[in-house]
C-alpha cells in the first residue's frame, strides 16, 4: 500500500508542475504585447525549469541499487527563468517606446510556440490524471480483495 501512496505523490507533483507551466504560459501570452515593464524594457518570456525529485542521480544506478523497488520521486519546479533570446524589433515611429530610428523592442514571446507548449502541458496534465486514477482504481480493487 505504501508504494501505491508513492504513485499518488509522484502524479500529484507532476500535476502541480504542469499547472505551473500552464500559468506561466498564460502569463507569456497575456504579455505578448507589453513593451514596458516595471523593470524597464519589454516583457521577457518566462520558462519553468523542472527537476527530478530523487536522491539518486541516474536511472540505471537507481535500478541497480533499489533491488527491484523504485524510489519515490516525482518532479518539482526549481525556478522560473527568463528566456535570453533577442527582442523583436518592429518599426512603429508613433509608438511611445520607439527609439530614435522608430523601432520598438517587442517581447520575445511567440504565440504559436506558447500555444504548442500549452498543448504539451495540457496533455501531460491529462496523462498524469490518468495515471493517478489508475493508481486509485488499483488501490480500490486491493481493498475490495481484502474484504
């Protein structure tokens, strides 16, 4: 039963991460036209940096040391990083943030890329819900057998 609870924890950590990814992607899309931020300059695209949660560094080492038992793990967000790619320069001499040549630095947000990332995060979220429900169903069946 303890292994079953570990699978719930792993799925829950993945659900939390994918929800954070969707929130960050939504923030990127919402700021795709923001040319001035509190920090100065245009909005810079943000990305979630994820990391495996495990005390063992490699999968093969984990398998050899666990003697058939996988250690509980999961995933967690380490930080939200800014994308260092260049801003898009758009000619718009009437814009209040235009430089002396009439160009405006626009955020480095590509809405097509963001939507692709959103679909990926959504599918991963759905897959983890499926895994969570499968674990829940197995636990319920195990309890029924014990009656």
